[in-house]
């Protein structure tokens, strides 16, 4: 493998140095490594639609080289004291904090999201590093003294070995942090396969991890497509795979990974419903719906994509949402006046736009049409304005599919029970929210909604890092949610020790099954 010359100022790289210009390389054994497969893919600047750079795509052999580096680093890393690991994570936390603007600039350059949103992504990722600095406490086991005469039992949690993360385009910094912070804190070594659409943030984070003192080989990155993913799923030395992405791929990752004996948590797509009851504060609900539907151009797995308007709240609510739409500033993510940037690729933009067309064909009322936005018509960037579809029904294609763009749909229902039925019959179950002033109704909703994360007058209920993140139904395949306490559980396995020390004169031969009494 060919190593690439290190940048001159490894301690203070500028976002331009890191995110603009040269090809994006793999990161193996603490170094940027040039791809040898001869395969590579395009990375665009979504704001201009131009090819910004290329990214190497790994072959199976290159994945093997990264796994070998991770495997070689594992014995040393798992033997590293808890306090030393916590110290390194503290340093990484401080480096991410210090480089917030650089990371955000990289996210904006490749994903397209506006700077304020990119800074929010970094902040939510940072929380996970902060949680992981508590690893000495998080890995404390249990101890039972004198379970039998002279016998004690205790439980440890030990790392798994080499673990892998496969991540989506929409959170190129935060989702990797959801995974690697806890994984390496627990003593595992890590292989990341980030989205090929916006790969630079992962290599930047790798450089910060090295600066923080993470030993070579503990954190590795291979870029690429299905070839790299399939090798990860089959590789005998990878013990666990964390995945975040769309539902069809999540299902494939879960089925293939578990078939190869791995522990897998695979988070999939979403169609998050926001139920608005007739007693809700209309302005609060409209502000929340607009923010949660169009923030990050709707490219969030916790975005609100469906408002379920109950009873006579529908007309005033749709009016209040409609009034807010012309004020949304669409433009380049790097422009501080912009509130919503472009979509990630031209293909994705066109796919999102096609759902607005289908909605209209199938009888929805197009209250706002993002295809009419001047930037959508005239710019070479991947822009689409905001769309609002009213009178949507569950049979329509736009309702049945995850759109993952700036399109908000309104389904009108007569009663609370109908609203809950809609939420619960939807095949996705990531997040859902209710807007009401009625505490009893909210409590009933929290009790019966079939989704992993519920908001009460909160449209995007992404749990803080000391809880865990995960959906139900087609939004998660596997048993454990991601990050937080369940992340610690996912990246460790339990070992229970039963111990006794020699006590002269008490030992005897006994062929019976051991009993405690
Ligand atoms: P995606 O499923 O296309 O890609 C995710 C990862 O899988 C990428 O690394 C990609 O390279 C890889 N991949 C893509 N096709 C593959 C294939 N055929 N075989 C093997 N690997 C493949 O998802 P995306 O478009 O990058 O991200 C958007 C999706 O992610 C949306 O569906 C969104 O809801 C979902 N998402 C879910 C969560 C969550 O927490 N549930 C969070 C963020 C995003």
C-alpha cells in the first residue's frame, strides 16, 4: 500500500486543505493511503453542481489491509488503561470543539447543508465523545460476594475486537461519532466505511483522532461502495457492524452480517408523522413543522415528513405553514443568509421532485411547489425549493415512500384514533411527535405510538447522548439502539467469573452439579 505524504500542518489543517482539491484517500494504520483498486467515484459541490474531487473506492484486498491494521492494534488498545483511553477521548473532544468551524465547512462543502445546521451536527456528535469520556464508569461491572461459602461472582464487559461502521451521506460527522466514540472507548478497534457522497469529514476526524493520541490502527477508514461493504459483511475478523442508511440496505446489512456470525445493528429509513390535535398552539405547531420538515433540506432521518392534522385544526394549520414558506431562504450552504441548502446530488434532487409531480397526479393539493423556485430552475446546483402537499392519502406514492427531501405532506383525519392508526400502520417507526395542550392525550400517545422516539410538542426528538437512538419496525434491524448505554452494550460482551480461593481442609471431590446452598 502506498502512503501519501502528510500535510505540512497536521496540527492546524484548514478546511480548504482538507476538503478541497485532492483525491480523498483511505486511512489505514494512522496514515492516508492511496487506493490501488483503480476504482473511484465523484464528490460534488452541491451548491454549484460541479465535480469537486474524487474518492478512492476500496477493493476487497484494501478492506483486508484495513482490517489487518485494526486487528494488529487491538491487543495493545484493549490493554490500554481505562484512564488513558478516557484521557485520549477528552483530547479528541477538545479537538473537535476547537475545529468546529473547519468540520462544519467540510460538511457544507460536500453535503450542502447550511453552516448553522452543520455546526449543529458537530455539536450533536460532540455529545457522543463527551459521553464516551465516562467509559471508566460505564464499564463498571457487578460483584456478588459469598454467593456460596467462599465463592464470589462478578461480571465484566470486554471489547469485541475489530468492529465496523457503515454510514449515510446525511450526517457525515455525527453518525460516525455515534459509533466510534463508544466503540473505541470500550477497547475495540474500528473500521469506518463512510458515504462515498461526502467522504472528507471522516478522514479529517481520523487526523484529529491521531492528534488526540489514538494509536495507529485503532481507527481506520475505507471508502467505497458495495464492494467494500460486502467484504466488511463477510470478513471473518470483523465482530460487529453498525449501520445507518436506507431501509433496503439496512435489511441487507442485517441479514448478510448476521449470516456471517456478526453482531449487527442496522438503522434504516423513516417517515416521521407529527400529529396535531385541535387544541394545539397553531403557531408553535406550524413553526415546528416548517423547521423539522425543511431543515437540512429534509435530508434528516428524524425530519417530519407527514403532518397528521386532526379535525378542524387542518385549515388554520395549513394556512399557518403556508404563510411561513416564502420566508425560507434557499441558497448556498456557505452563505450565512441561507436557511436551506441544496440537496446532495442531482439524481436525489430529481427523485425528490418526482414525488411532488406524482402527488399532484394522484390527487394531492400542491400548496407550494419547490420545483418553481428560481434556483431549482436556473442554477446548476442541486436546488429545490420547499414543497407542501395537502390532502395526501396513504395510497399515494409520495406517502408510501421515504422522500428524504424538502417535501411536507399533510394528511387530514377526523379523530385522534385515526391519527394513531396512521402512525402505527406505517411500516417505518423511527420518530413521531404530538402537538397538543392536553397532557392526558400526550401521555396516551406516548403509551401507544409504535415508534422508537416520541416528541411531545418537540418535532425532532433525537435523544441526548446519554440515552440511545433507534427506531422500531423498518427503521431498525437488530436488538440494540445506537450510542448511549445501548451503544456500550453493543460494543462489549459480558463475561461472568465465579471464583474461589484455596481454603485448606475444605476441598473435597463432589460429582454433583454445583449448588449454592
Ligand atoms: P444508503 O442506504 O444509500 O447508504 C448508506 C451506506 O450504505 C453508504 O455508506 C453506502 O455507501 C452504502 N450502500 C449503499 N448502497 C449499498 C448497497 N447496495 N450495498 C451495500 N452498501 C450500500 O443511505 P443514504 O442515501 O446514504 O442515507 C439516507 C438514508 O439513511 C435515508 O433513508 C435515511 O432515513 C437514512 N438514515 C437513517 C438514520 C437513522 O438513524 N435511522 C439516520 C440517518 C439516515
